C-alpha cells in the first residue's frame, strides 16, 4: 500500500496568515492527489483534486501543487472558517490511502 | 450538483449485521465507480471498499474482506454496504464517496458496534 505522510500533524496560525501543509507519498503517484477539509462532526469537504485542480465552488485561497511524491496545500489569508483538519489522499492505486491529517488551530 | 445520502447506521451488537444504503443524484450513477470510506471516532479516514459501474468488480480493505459486501442498484441509483460479523473496531462514520470531477462525499452514517 502507498503511505501518505502528512506534515505537520498540527499547527497554530493567525487570521490572515498563509499556511502550508505537505504530503509525501511512499512511491510516485503522478498527480493523483486530493485534499480535503473536515470540521468537527462534519463530512470531509473536497478542496483539490489532480494535485492542483480546484473542486467546484471552492475558494481560490486554496491551492495545491506537486507531482510524483511531494505535494503541497497552501491556504492564503487564513480566516476563522478555515480552522479545521486537512487531509491528503492518493488515488493512483488501490487501496486508496489518506494522510494522517493536519489540524489547523487558532494562535 | 452531486448528492449522496447515506442511511442505515445504528447501534448493533458485536457479531451482528447491518446494511447501509447511499442514495445518489446529480450525476450519472451508472457511469462511476462508487466507494465507501469510514472514520472511527477521533481518527483518520480509511477506505473500505469500491465497486465498478456494473458491479462486476469489487475491492475491499483487508480489515473487512470476507465480512462486508458492496453492491449497487443502478436502476435505483443506490449503493449498498452489507456488513456481517461486526466488531467493536468497525465503529465509525461510514461515508459514500464518488469521483466525479473531483471527490464527492455524503454526510455519513454512524455505525456503533457495542453490547
């Protein structure tokens, strides 16, 4: 199975900050990476697919990049509604696997 | 707009059975692979199973192989997950998921396995 190593596992940031979350795959997965946001008690919300394509209706403050084994999610101008847990996922091969999550908290 | 609505969760005793359903709309259900993903309380996301558009191919996580069966009814736009021999570690929110211009998730249904 492909392992997705996400870092950091948590971070504290202030409103207006730019936040970077990284995900490393245990083997090359081209651009088959997605990013999700999840708030407590809610279903995951899709942000990015294909490593850099914005999901329909998602704010352009979210951006993704990377290919091969290293991927990045950037959140610009952090707002109160962005405080949540973020997950990466690979869908190059089965089983689908997810990163361990990054909890973004208010500083 | 893709909509996925899960149902069928609840409290079940260890060793019991439960069938989850997922009603789909807003996309061509019969043209897409469908998936189940689960999340135990306070834990991360774990893929459970997937099924091909015509049901001819199914895949399972090792942890549920032989106990869970995924199926679909394209005439009813509905996905199912039949779960047998349930264990405490199967306690989770179960999500119905489809890849259609990106990943789309249902709201989830909670399965609690406890005596």
